[in-house]
């Protein structure tokens, strides 16, 4: 194997070790499905940091069964990710709300309890099962991914498992690949002379 091939293989090996590992984000509502204790937990089991989550209530089971969709009635409590922050956004009685995060890294989790209402009744007593169908959009350091809460019959609650934006190189990796390609070009040019 010539020096050119060895150098190229070494650069590719280093670059591939800098690509964030693929994983999943798990969003769960523990249930039971008839519970009025509405809480969600997000686990970052992914190689990317989680920057933002947005919940879309316009497609919840409440709406699918002919009732008005659930609306955002406010946050009851939060447990931020370890070493990070979670800042809520969204207006009361809207069908969209979420959180902006700092330092929500791989292996960490975040949970919150909240009050879902319907547009015609701010004291509506929603149950866990009515959140089925809720859309979830995650903005990560590797791209944006989305999923939907669905009934998890094994746990008698709701779950959304959202795959990582896979194979996205970290910014430093792209720079290293550029430098490596330039060095390879110079080495090849020198060899041709």
C-alpha cells in the first residue's frame, strides 16, 4: 500500500471517529392512560445535544375523537437536564408549546408536569390517553427530527422513540476533512513531479 493510500485511510479513520454516534430520543408519558397526572419525560440517548423541543397539540386524540384539540394550560413543574436549563415557550390556550435547552447532552433526561386544557374549557380534566397523536419536533446539534406520541401497551402509557439525525459530521470533522483533502492533493502533486 502506498503512502497516499495510508495517509487517506488515516484521515478517514480520524474523521469517522469524530462523527456523532446515532441513537434515539425517547419521550414518555408514564400513565396509566386514564390518569389526570400529566407528565412527560425526554431521555437523550443520542450522540447530539438537544437544543429545543416543540409539542404540537393540534393532532391529539382529543381532537381525533371529535373534541377540540388539547391546548397549553401552563407548566406545573420541571426537572431540567443535569447542568443545563429548560426555558418554556408558548402562550396559554395555544396548541403549541415547548422548551429551549442549554447543555441537554447525551445520557441526560428532562421531565415536566403540565396542565392540558381544551380551547372551550380552561379547567378541562385531560387524561394521559388524550395526548396520543401529539406531534414532537426536536432540534438537535445534528439537525431536526420529529415523531408522534403513541400508546405503549407494554407500559400502559404513551411513548415516542425518535431516531437520531444520523451520520452528520461535527463541524470540526468537516474542517479536518478539508485539510486532509488539501494535504493529499499536495502530496499527490509532489509525487507526480
